[in-house]
C-alpha cells in the first residue's frame, strides 16, 4: 500500500515536470516564432546632401508602425544625390547586392528595359489583378504610364500624378526689385523677364550641367513642346534621331539659358543650383513638387510656384513607380508588395489632404500655387528622362553643356553628339 502510494506520487511528479517542460518548450517555440514573425525588407534611401532631410521617411515610418510585428522596412540611409543613387543601382545590380525595393528605375530607360528582360524585377500584374482595392486607388493615367509594352506592370504605381509635376519656383522679392509683378505667361515674356532681371543685377536662373542636366533640360523641353511637332517629339521613346527642328531648338535654348545663370553652374550638379536659389542668389529654379518639402521652412513662405510659360507642366508619373527585386525570397517579395500597396494608399491620402486644405488656414501660398497650377488644366509634357537613352543623359549632356555654354561648340554639334549617343547605345544593346 505504501509502495503504491509512493509510486503514484512519483508518477505525478514526473507528469508535472513533463508538462512543465513541454510548456517551456512551447513557450520557447512561441517566443522564437514571434521573433521570426517580423520580416525585414531591405531598401536604400537617400539623405539630401543639402537639406539633410531623409527622403520618403514619412511613408517608411507609417508602414513600419502599421505593420509592426509582420513586416519592417529596413532602411540604409545614404548621404548622396539622386543622380548618385541611380548610378549605384547599376553597380549594385552587377554585384547582386540590390535591396528588395528600388526606385528611380524608370528614369534610366535602358537599365529598366534590361532589368525587365533579365527578369530582375518582379512582374506586379498578378498582384494588381488579385487586389481590386489597389487597382481602384490608381488614376488611369498613372496606370497607363506604369504599364509596359508587354502589357505588364513592373513598377508599383503611386495613386496620382498630382505630386509628379515640375514647373518653376521663383522669388517674388527679386522679381519686385526688377519691377516684375508676376511670373511670365508666354515664352517671349520669359526671355524678357530674364533680360530685365539681369539688367537689375539679379541672376535669373539656377542651373547646372552635370547629371542629366535636369534644370536646364526642364526649361528647354517645356519650350520645345510649344509646337505640335515638339510635343509629339517629347512623347517618343528612344528617338531615332535628334537631327530635326525640335532637336536643334532644344540645343539652341540650352545655349541661351546659360547666358542667365551663375558662374559655378558649369561642371556642377543640381545641389549647386538649389543652394544658389535658397541663398537668394538667383531668381528662378525649375523643379517638381518634391522640392517643397526639401525647402527650409522660412523659404516655403517666401517663394512661389508657377507652371512653365504657356501653362505647361512636365510629368511622367511612372518615374515614381518603385520595383521589387525578383531574386529575394517569396516572403520578402510579398512584404515588399505590401509596402508598394501601402505607398499607393499613403499617396492617395496625401492628395486628399493636400486638396482639402488648399486655400484654408495653414496652407502655404507655395502649396496653393502648386495645387492651382495642377488644377488649371495644364498641358503635361513627358519627362525626357524616361524617354531618352542613358548615354545621352549620363554622358553626352554633361560633356556638351559646358562646351555649348562657352561657345566652343554649336547647337548643331550638340545635335550630332546626341545622334552619336544613339549609335553608341544601339551598339551596346
């Protein structure tokens, strides 16, 4: 009897220990599972070298907060210009070190086409077809811009073109010093404005020659689109020749523009032009909506925004589409797609907020200017960066613009150099 009681006690103790041990293992497994649950999605984003602001930080923070415990955008912040980022994309692709999400791919047409052809970026069409809510968030023009020639979508679209437009930022105090009370409405008035500013000792334009020649090219291509022929030329993907009236006109406009800029514009990148503008050295600088958030707060109240003369804005919303690198695991790619969906929704909410507060208390004059320009039925001119070959953008322009400005080569020679870039590009394909 005593022996049986003793054995029952021993068995009870063993059972309790076993249960406790099992619970411990289950707890450990649950803990480990919780630790593994949150999936890191690597991405590289830039810190603006001039302002020190982190790009896209708002959407990153919002996503990480909403998806905490499931997904986490693991950001590597790099202090570099957007042009430097684009160059690094190519290097990282060669070394197979690309992050899971990349952007600015569409501003490099040949690189983008190669990435699609090599299957390096994910086809997002199945994800879009499976998610009606995501599709409905996207404006038709944006979806059209992000749809490739093979009818597939490789760039996660933003929702709206409202934040994709470029025009002219200008300093009303400097305009007033020169006796100019409004931004020019025609191209003839624009050149008269430049002359008048210069006559009053004010440098009209913040420009640069490096990179893709962004600032001067915005102005030159906007003016070129004044004719039907020029507008149609700006819609061509990888033009077969620049030896036409529009190509020559663009080169002539570029030469003329550099008569109205600073001495340090040559062999310099956009940040030099930007610094000259925010330091009050120049009266105008072309750029897009995104510059508003980069400006120092005091400058957001001091300057204005206008469409280019003849009511033109430059925009290609596909340049804002982000891609998912296909070499990552299924779990990471699914998380990256969730981030793209979130970014579309975040962008849609931003537009609603912008439109709702336009003209109300707390809305700056600069924001009102931008919204009014966007809502004023402008002619949207395609961005040359998504249309022209990479050799022309990354090499030819940087070599030719300083020579053209100095009078060492003619506009006709710039056109020939542009055509040579086409031949080099075709030979490399």
